[in-house]
């Protein structure tokens, strides 16, 4: 049993769907489930639709029309025969949103968000599945909501693993013995059958859930890059593909902000010891990255950059020592304001923390901290995390920078810095 995941970039247009088809047609005939995201940037567009609907924008209908046109355009390119039942099927999916948009937006916003945004995946899988059938693949469209069971946390559904695994074993395994399954990433359902989503970019996670519950032999994530790179090409000239990664390193890289794989993806497959292959859908035969339990390969130094960082330093008002009681107090305020810490360092009389700069959160946090502490802060900083660092790699990223904070553990070095003023 194999699980393949194709993200939005791989199905952003008709040629993308054709390319996906040729990848499948070149596979040896193993049992296979394909997990697909919404096409291109449609999830962003659906979020925009939600916003205008809920907060009274005027162009709700226009945005929705663009979303429909985008999909019908691709469908028309792939399947010019309009008597194909997929046309009605896709139209009916849109009608449900039409009905929802006709009502006043008085349901809970996160609930409404999930009902609207989830149609991106529903429609993309309907189109891909119809095209694969037309090309002679024996496929079956599968509603992921019958299998991925979550609680009622809309926008960030928490998976009910027991029920999910049970349903997959009982009802999905027999289907996949007969046909290739085509299903949605990102979506699930509550015990009352309302649609939930698993959080933005959650399709990798969906694929990992399916792979784990199916006891798959491997999960392959098809991407528009040659594999996991040791840095984002946006920031780095000479990036290197990492041929082999351990689960642990993959989790660390995702945790520090490498955007290649959703951070929640690794744990479920690591628990079942299922290898994760990252492959390029543009060069399907190229080697890519294998993520496994093996840990005997040479580490490749990796760099993760984050801009727009804030750094605050917190001092007891009387300049007394920072003690555990202060730390507990400080952490609870970070928790209260939902500020996720990127780096931290304490000294005798101060505690410094860096995090992604969100002006509203920063202001509220400082207001609360200032009741008991003196607070200094900086914004507009950069954070670089180097996994498997050495002095040479540190020198490379700190050219023309002033280092403001540096934290090192055995394998990871984090540097908060800013451009040198010359
Ligand atoms: N379509 C969803 C998103 O863009 C899920 C995913 O692509 O992973 O966030
Ligand atoms: Mg996506």
C-alpha cells in the first residue's frame, strides 16, 4: 500500500493534472491512495470569500464567481465533453456554498470558515478523479470526511485517532483493494458530520494520517522542488538537496520554520516507521529526499531564516534576580497572548525572548508584562537557525550583521541579528 500526496502547486492548472496522471500511469500497480489539496491558490481565495461574506464586503458574489470560473476553466480544458457527470457534481458542490452565502453570516465564524474553505479540496478531487477515469485509471473518489474524524475545533480539528483508524481499516482498506483511491487533504468531520479543517497547509498531515492508519509501505509527497533543501532558495544562492534525513531532523527543521513539510506530518508516520519520500513532480524519476528512522548519514548543515522578528528583554523592576516564580509568571503571559517563542535566553537579571512580530500581540503582551517588569524591545530583526552548525556556517550568515542574541545547543544554533548600519 502506497500513499501519494499532491499539493496545490501540482494541480494548479490542467497541465498539472495531466502531469499527475502521467506520474500515476508510470507506477507499478501497487495499492494506492492519492491525497490532493485545493488547486493552486484557491484556499487563499476561499479565505477571502469567507472574509467578505462574514465582515460585510461587497464583492462576495464576484469572488465566488472567480472561484467557480477558475475550476470550470480547468475542467473544460481537461474534459471538453460537458455531458460528463463531473460537471453537475462540481456545480452541486458550489450550490451548497451559494445557499450558505444567501443566509446572514450569523453562525460561528470558524464553523462557517470550514464549511466554505473545504470545498477547494472537494472540487479539486472531483476534477482529478474524473480526469483519471477518463484516462483509463481505475479510480474511486473518496470523501475524506468519512474517515478523518475530529473534535469540534473548527479551523484546527483535533484528530480522533481511534475512530479514524477503525473506519479506515474497516471501510477504506476493502475499497483500495479494488481501485486507486482519490481523496482530499486538509478536511475531516465532527461526530455530528459537520466539516472541519486541520489547519492551513494541513494536507501533508492528512496524508500522514491515512498512511499511518493504512499501515502503508511508504508516503510520497510530490512537490515543486527537488526534495528537502538545506535552505530556502529565496534567501540562499547555493542550496543543496538533502538526500537522507532522519525523522528527528525532519521534525526539528519543520519546527524551526522550514516550510517543506507540515510539522505535524512526521509523528504519525514515525510511530509506524513508514518512510516518507519527498519527490519532485517535475522530475518524478529524480532521487529527492528519503525521510526514515535511519540516523547514520552525514548531516548536511541546514539554514532556516525568519524575518520580522521581535525581541523583548524582561527585567524585574527592582533589578533583582530572575527566579523561577518570575519565569512562570512570564510564560503564562506568553501563553495568554498566544505568542509562540522562537528563542529565549536568561541571565541573572533578565530574560530575553524572540518571536514573530505581530504588532497587536506585542503591544498587549508588553502592557501585561509592564505591570511587574521593566521591558525593553526591538523589532525588525532576523532569526537564523542553523542545524548542524560550525563556525564557518555561522560566519556565512552573519556577514554585515550585528548579532543581538545567540543560543547554541549541541546541533542547533540560533542567531537573532540585524543589518549593520554603515
Ligand atoms: N489547501 C489547504 C491550504 O492551502 C491545505 C493544503 O494545501 O495543504 O492550506
Ligand atoms: Mg496548499
